[in-house]
C-alpha cells in the first residue's frame, strides 16, 4: 500500500487527537480479567487494536461496536483456540501474558511481532515472571512459550524489574490482580500505565503508586458493578505528531483533545526548537514556525522524559531548524533508520551509531520514493512529504494504520494533497 503526497501546500484548520493505541491495547487485554461485559469508549480503530480484538475473538470473546463504543464480553474464553499466527503479527500481543496467567493459571503463546525498531526481547517480562515464581519453558522448534506458576497460589509478592519496561509493568499489574498483593519496583510510569491502572480500579482492584516507579496491586476485588465502562485516554504521541505538522506545514493548526498534562517534556522540547504554540485547556494551537526554528538536542528517556515514539517526528523538525541537532535515542537501536529515507529527500544528516545521529538544517526537502519502515517512521515521513517540494511516494503505508486512524482523510480536511493507493 502507498501514500502519494503532493507536497508544498500550506495547510490550516483543526484536528482532533484520537484515543491512545498504547493505552487501548493493555486495557483491551485487561478485559480478560473479568467475565463482566466491558464498554470502552475513545478506542482508536487502528491496525494493532483490531488485530488484538481478532485474537480475543479467536478464543471466543464476543466483540461488538455499538456506534463508537466497543463492547467486549470475555465470559467464554478458551485459551486452547488462541490464534498463534495473529499473536506473532503484533507486539501488543505480549500484553496477553499477565491477564491470561491471572485468569487461567497457565498460558501458552508464540513470540509477539510488531515494528522492526531494534531488539525488543521478552527478557524483562520473563525474568520478572521467574522472580515471582512462574515457570518459563520455551520450545525453539515450535516457537511456543509455556508459562505456569511453580507453586499455584504461592507467588512471591514483590518483583524488581530489570528496566523501566512499560509492557512488563502492565503485565505484572494484570497478573497481580490474581494474587493477594504484588509490589512492582522500577515500574514504568508512562501515561498509558496510569490509564491501565484506572481501568483495573474500575474492575474493583486497589492500585497504588500510579505515576511513580513503585506500583502496588491488591488482588482483593471489590465491585458490585454489573458492567464496566472506561474511556481510553487521548494519544500523546498522535498529539505530538500533529504539533510538529502544525509547526512545519500549516499556517495555523488547532489540535483538540490533547492530554497536555502528560506532555510536559514534548511541549518543552517544541519550545526549545522555537515553535510558536498556545495552550488553552485541552487545545493546542500551533502557528507556522519555520522562520524561528533553531537546533537543539533530542534525548529519549522513560516518562516523564522525552518519549522515543516522538523522536522521529521531531527529527523532521530538526531538518528545518537552524544549526545541528543531536538525536540520542537511548532505547532502540533501530529507531534512526528513518533518517536514510529523509536523506533521499535531501536532508543533511549523519548517523553516528545505532543510537545517535546529527541532523543539520535548515535544508529544503524534495519529493522522493521512500519507505515506511515502522509505525512512527511512517507518520514522520508523511510530514516530510507534506513540506517537501514535489511528489513523494511512501511505500508500506499500512504500517501507519497500526497507530493512526484514517490519517490521510484527516490530513485532506486540512488541505493536504495525499492519496492512498492499494
């Protein structure tokens, strides 16, 4: 699939931020913990979400969209019918580990797939599971993991993670609901971890320490609700992507439904670049900032630091900024590959090693044939194509659908010349 982009047009208008992919997927996985029907709103209809729902359906989950409300009924799940091929297709399927172990006491699954942004091992998950007393066996021939507690009902109640792993934290939070209590040290504090904690509280579990690196879960459930309702938080990554779009490609862009409170570092970095922005409640208005942009350093860090998922979009900002910007992605060694695609469009940049690059600017970009290497790189290259002179063809555009719903339709409403070709 391709996006064909005719660049150089000035866009304007307003755009709304949809629900967060990274919050929706763990919440959907957490519905496994209950037999009560769950009603989720603000769920983005994107590739990873739809695939995860299909995985649940393969086990007998009843999924219905009632307008914009997603209803999930997991009262009749059968782990034996889990579609392993679908598990292998997305990274988000790793989030099944915690709730499936919690509900069924054992779980067999294949190695999750997803974006190729570097080595993304399961070590943090598996080491944590072993530490609290879960047996982990792996068959390399079948590529199947077998998990089960060594002593059912006697799991250790404290675990220290080997890194600030978001999905390992989320899995342990969900597994902790089946235990009297569980304390997670060196836990991730990301907004979507906090959103999952809010959903677990609606299920009736006590959750302490959200937003810190020490999270405590109590498995003593306390709820009389016949059904569970939850609204997924807006996506800070989509919001940050649109902010970069606004600074580079529009005369003025109003971005609505922005989770401002969770975007302190992202907004601060825009200000360091010289982006003209105004914040009113949950709306951010961005003015064209091309004349004022100046180089700065981008270093990704665990929350509340600058998010790795916004490193690439801000890299495009660096191509239009005066001076040399150092990019240091501390998390993934594959996250800088999009720079090769920007170089095809005229960007002046050097990849120093797997984690560091320097981008020099400002440099005019021109249309080219480029490739969407992963979800975030794809959205980044759409922005680059929109500000480039001439026509660009972005291959493997379906990667973008995994995290941005109907992106080309929303951009056309702003005046963009972008078409999808299947």
